[in-house]
């Protein structure tokens, strides 16, 4: 056996110190790591069990609430049908009144819309004329290479009359 130990180069003192070191590490890990982790795991397991119990209780409450909601929905539906019937009768009565009122209001709105459209058309026509005058003045000035202020207004009026007839 001694030859076997010498052949592998095992030193008893070194082996003994490594066994002592291993036992020390084992004790330290057991005290500082294993016990706190086992406590944490136990507490977590308890919390999970409590959560499951509360979830079951919540499911029961939810079932009760669902039943209550179904009952109330049935009651509300019956009441709604009754109210709907009453409302339908009243709606038919008011329908005639509202149709006549709406027809009158529609006529008034159409007249107002026509007036507004006519006013807007006049504004647009005046603006178009003003812009056309400016454009014609600029165009004529460039054509005759004159100062735009010296271009004769009668020339512009003739050009605009021609444009308005074609538009």
C-alpha cells in the first residue's frame, strides 16, 4: 500500500489539510448559505399556499357575484323591455311633431345657406377681379416694358372684360 501511495504522490499531511479545509467549507456553507436559503424557500412555499387559498376564495366570491349579476341583468332586461315599449309609443307621438318642425327648420336653413353662398360668391368674384387686375397690370407692364403705375386702367378693364366673358 505504501508503494501505491508513493506511486501516486499522495502526501498524508496535504491530504489531511484538504479534508479539514473541505469540512470547514462544508460547515460554512451549511450555516451561511443552506440554512438561509431553506428558510427563504419555506417562507415562499407558505406564501404560495396562502395565495392559492386566497385564489380559491376569490373564485367562490366571483361565482357568487356572477350569479348576482345574472339575476340583476334579467331584472334589468325585463324593466328595459317595459320602458322600451313605453318609449316607442311616446316616440311615435313625437315623431310627427318633430318631422314638421324639422321640415320648417330645414327650409330656413336652406334659405340661409343660399344667402351665404351668394355672399361668398360675390366676395370670391370681387377677390378674383382684384387679383386679375393685378396680374393683368403686371403682364401688360412686362409686355410693354413700362412702369406698372403708368399702365392705363382702361387697358386693364378691357383685358378683364375679355377674361370675364371667357370665364
